[in-house]
C-alpha cells in the first residue's frame, strides 16, 4: 500500500504542478480584487471541489467493491451508508484541509494582513453538506473517476488560491509568489491523492485480498 501511495503521488506531481502554475497566473490576473469578491469566488470553487471530491472518492470505493463484466460495474455490493460515510469524510474532511487549513498556514507564515480560516461545512453548511451527499449518490448509481479527478485537482488549486487572495490585501513580491506556489502545490498534491485514491482504497484492501 505504501508503495502504491508513493507511486500515485509521483504520477500526480506533474499535473499538480501545472495546476499550481495556473493558480499563480490566475492570481496575477485577480490580485487586486477586493477581499469580499475573493470570498464569493472561494465559495463557488470550494463547493465545486467538495462535489467533485465526493464523486471521485465514492466512485473509487464503489468501483472496487462491485463485480464487473469488463469495465462495467454490474453488482453493487457496497453498502450505501458505508459509501456515504467514506465519501463524506474523504471529501469534506480532506477538501477542508486542502482549501482552507493549508492555505491558512501559508497565510500565517507570510503574515498576510487579512489572514483567516474559512471552514465551509460550518460557515455554509446548507450548501457544502448537500453537495457532498449529491456527489456520493451520483457515484453510487454511476461511478466514474477519470474526468472528475482532473477537474478536482484544478478546482482545488483555484479554491486554495482564492482563500489566499482573500488574505493578501497588498502587493506581493516574487518571493511571496514562490511561497504561494509551494503551498498551492502541497495543498492539492497530497490531499487530492489521499482523498480520491488512497483513502477509499484503505477500506477495500481486505475485500480485494480475498
């Protein structure tokens, strides 16, 4: 399992780096927007991240706990309640780490003037939690991982970015952009791989061995 985790992290590093580069480009374009505008954009991207993460996490678990004819899942052996628990924890918990907690650490280290932490499933519980459930239910009936995972990485990068833009409130130098790139990369690379791939597979390892 540990070797598989390292393999997934290595395979996803280039695309994650590309996502972080797009984040810096977006930041250069939107660096002067008001903090309140960045807040509203964050609460478009963060819910989208939650939905995609729930969809991919639940789909990964579902695809590894059903019987197949070729690539088609024909018998859903996974329990819906277990799927809800895994999908919710893997999406809401890890996306909060990716979009809010790690960016806040970066904001604190850079001593940005408007630093703060925004926990979506508490601040906007009426939006975040239903989207997670919808993503899980879709995965239960039509599990897919390819396209949503790629979108998940990009949307997660941009959500983390706008959390940082909310805090910036000043002109940034090139060194600050390098630090932000690093935190964008870390905020997406490890949490997204853990959420989409490692976390759900932890719960199917025993059944897979059998």
